[in-house]
């Protein structure tokens, strides 16, 4: 399918690896110029070179912490008028809610709620003026089905979802959409780190933890970053203009609900 976004400009936050990289790859395959982002310059440069080689699209690496005003300035200096914005940022490490300090909670809300809102504030009016915009937020399946030790991540991302629900309706008439993708268990470094912590805490093999987690998923496997990226690219496409303010759960059927 031709997604109809060849030549569009995209910013994909936290995209040197994992789900962000998969989104950047899929957008580049669709013909977009893609600004990718990460904090490790070496990893970022390697990712940019690989994506350019694989897709033939222009890939612009911006080494920056998207969670800081300076980092956001650098992203928008590289691409002042993006057509597509994919918000992504690492979540806080797993921790019992009793152990969360005030500083921990502020940092979690800054990273997973305030940062994406701050970027949207800066790009949305230009999208409205050009009458095309696609904003996609990578949140988490835990927004719908909370996971132990990820309360701060779930709360901050749920706050982002509620905040943008009204915003999405305000700009829909200008062909600007805002949607959220809620990943379940995907084969990423973050999932491996969470499972490794569980294995260490319980004194059991990593493989046993992984097998137990997969057993809770009707698809009986973890998702691949590639299939996540394809969903992101579709939501960014010209064909998705009638989808807005939605939470698209991609979790292999793990969330047990009819709606």
C-alpha cells in the first residue's frame, strides 16, 4: 500500500533503537525524511547510517535528550515544520510505589507527560495551517491494564492520554490527528531489563521469567518492533485521517476485553 506520505517530514523521538527505531524505519520506507533522536551519539550515528542504507531516505540524526528544553530545541532546529511527530521516551525504572520519592514522580511526569505535550504545543499550529499533521504517542498497554512496579509510568502516560483527548478533537477538522499506540510486551531492551530484574529478585533463570510472561499472551509470543513500526506508519499515512483521539492496543490479545 502506498501510504501517501512520500516527501513528508517526520520527527521520531528516542529512535536510535527499539520501538522508536522501528517507527523511524517504517516512515523512511514510506519515503519520509526522518529526524531520529537519541542521547548516545555513536549509537545514533550507526542507526542513521543503517536506515539511510536500507531505505534510501534522508535520515537526520539529532543527539539530544528530548526530555529537556534544549533537546527539544535541537530537534525542531533540525526540522522546524514536521508533518509527522512520533512522541516516545523511556519510562521510569520499575519500582514499588511506596519507594517513589517526590523527585521520582516529578521526573516521571516530566518524561512521559509534559515532554510530549511541550513538543505538540510547538508543532501543532503549523500542522493546522498546512492542513496536514499526524501526531502519534507511544504510551503503554499499562494505561489500560496496570502492571506491577510500573505505576508511575502508567499514571504519567494515562495523564497524557486524557490531556490530549480534547486537543485531538480541536484540530481534527484541519486534517491533524492525534493517536496513541499502546504496546504490550515487545522484544525490546526495556522488556528484557524488566524481566531480568524479576529474575534477579526471585533468583530464577531469565528464560523462566520470559516463558511465564509469554504464557499470559494469547498470541504466545512477544511482539516484534517491525510490526509496531508498520502500525505507526499507517497512522501517519494519508489513509488514517479519520482516526483520531484513539488508543490502539497492540499486545497479542493480552488485555481481556470486548471493547
